[in-house]
C-alpha cells in the first residue's frame, strides 16, 4: 500500500523515534508499504517518520543514484535498517545537492563525511555492522537524520534557510504540486 508522505511542518518529522522489537505490530507490512511508497515517489530512501510512524526504521535503495551519476549501480545497496546507530563518520566532507520527499521542490548542497560505519538490524532482525562510502553513505546519513528529527534544511546555512523560508512555508501549508499523496500539518 502506498502511504502519504508527511510534509515539512508535520510534527511527526520532528518527533522522537523509538527502538522496536521483532514483535512490533505489523512490521512486515510497514516495511513492504515503505518500499512501495519509496518506489512510487521515485525516492532512494524513506524513513518511518516520513510516513507518520515514529520508529527507528528506514529503507534505502541507492542503485538508481549510481546509474544517474553514470557509475556502477552495483555500488548501491537495497536494505532495511532497523534501530540503526552510526558508530563512526570519517573521511573528507563533501557537498552534494540533496532533496527530500517531505520537502519537495527544494534542493540544496549539504556537506557530509564520505564514510560511515553503522550498526543495525535487517528485516529478519539479524544484526549487522557495515561500512559504506560515497552516495550510499550520504543516503544513509540523510535517512538516519530523519530518525533524529533532523531535516536536510537544518544542515544548510542560515542564509540559504532564509532564502527558502517562503517555499518551506508554502510546503507546510500544502501549496505544492507533487505526483504523490502528502499529509500536511495545516489541513
């Protein structure tokens, strides 16, 4: 089932997320619906708070990003991350233009470390500790930020935030043209 994406201004995007257990109600359905929603919206990652569920869960499929950058798509991943914790961020910081399904129509350059080490459970609750770099690391960092109630616009300069202030206000009020369902705070 395709779920509505919660728009900038929705309290769910700024709420604390909780760790979950294997027995979390309807977990398999939530994960399936998140994949369906992410692909329907042409996203490369989706965090549970973006569909109004305040749990520590996100999905990532970074293979398309590598194709778009004319790189080998096998560098990408398709994974579920449950209760993740970033153990280490290292390497050089690099800027890349990011966007977000919850903030349509705004793209800005965000600086992030190039390498991460992350511990998480997969959808079978098997534990993993993996290292990622490049675009995949960036997507994971972006989705992980959602679990910490951080949006990419929080990481841009105050000048850029000010320049985007009216656009953000319009998004929060539902004045945005997208080809997917959204849920707005003031509707």
